[in-house]
């Protein structure tokens, strides 16, 4: 039965039976496009306004995260979801560090979770799409084929007062913390924290653009804490610098607080510096164009999805953060 929906969903998988199953799940709600390889998927996005793309990771030729990275450049308003397995650690890390994925869904997927995630992605895509001209508008105003338009993240201007932007570094090893303060204090206003309570104080008292943090917060679960930070401070861009190289944690860091980058210690100073510079640009962009902040938009248009991912401990941390904000007037 044909659908009257104006929402276009692209499903990408090299297994026809998987495509049939996914198509059957969504065809009554959305217009469905399918591709069995990355090249065809990219061409579909070039020729059509695709709101959401759901791609498998393991495909011949281009891997799923590579496909999504290209799709982002030609259609930045398309929301991207990756189907993968916990064993695909390198793929997961690559996906996190190229910033292309809204959610990871693991195989075999849960049908309710799949539906809820795609539904939220559709709402986000419609909201984010307000920032970008349609393909028809591009042709009408410029005469340029949409396929020739490549979106590059614009360099957001620094604060007008020329003050250094706030970088919060959370590191329980004081020797490493002091070293990073010395290195990055030349460019940024660095706020060091060697404990969660110190991080609370810095978040409450100062304007933080970027947060560089470990996941190992002594006995505390860093995921819950960072999820709470993102809920209370959605414009802060979070970078992980940790010895923990774990697929499940990488997935949770994307799904729960949209981590910007995931670096494993030891990490070269030059690489970390580039990441921080990029994250600062992203944080400035969020302040000027909040609709580019997918975590912020998700909280606004799909609160039911966000709240499903909030644990009791996350809510506990949120209350602590709110109390600290009230205490310090943050």
C-alpha cells in the first residue's frame, strides 16, 4: 500500500532480506528508498531529499560509517543512524570520531527501539532542515546542481570581546592535569578539575565551551555524569580522553550525550589540540545556530527518546548540577 507521507527514509544494507524486513517496518509511514551499497546510497541522496538514512556498517566496498560521512557533506540535514555489532570496535570509534552518527543501533535490533529512534530522527531532520535550502531552492537561486553543493562547517567567529574561550579539563591524575593546563592554557581559558566536585564548581561558575574529560571518574560512572552534564549544559562540546577502549561505552557516549570525539590515551598533543580547536568552533556554532546541535534539538522535539536513555544515577547527577548552579548563580 502506497504511503502519502512526505518523509523520505533511505535504508542501506547489502543483504536483500534485511532490506525487505526494514522496508516492511517503515513503508506504511514513510517513503522508502533502498540501496545495497554505498555508491548507490550516495547517488540517491544526491538526487532526493532524504530525511533519515539507516545504514548497516559491514558492507563490501564502502563501510557504513564511510557512507554516512559522505552523505553528511552533501546533505547536512539528513540524520544518520548506523546499524552495527558490539564487535565492530574500530568502526564504532571511526564513526564517533568523524561525527557522523546520531544513534548506534546494535544487531539484532529491538523493533520498538528501532521505530522510536527513526521517529525521533525524522522530527529532528524536519527541524534541522530549516537551516538549509532545499534542492529545488538551490537550483532556482543559483542554477547549480544540488550534487555540486558540498557542505563544509563554517568557521564560527570567536567571541567579540576576544576573551579566551573556556576549556574544562577533568582529570584525576594531577600530574597529567597540570601538564594539560600548561599546554592548552596558552590558547584557552583552562578550568582544571581533579574531582567531580571541582567540575561542578567550574561548570557553575564559568562559561564552558568545551569539556575534555576521562571516563574513569574514580568509582563513579563517567557515562552517567556526562549525560547529566549534556542535559544541563547542551551547548558544551564533550571530548573523551581515556584509557578505556570499549565498544559499548563508545556507543553509549554517542547515544546518550553525543560525544564529539573519543581519544584513547596516550594521545599526541598535536592531535588533541586539533580536536579542541574543532570542538571550540562547534561550540561557537551552537551558540549562533542552536538547531545545528542535534542533542539540543532532540531534547526539544523528541523528549520521550531522550528520557528513555536517562538512568536514575543520571537524574541524581542532574539534581546535583542544578543545585550547584543555584548556589553559584550559574
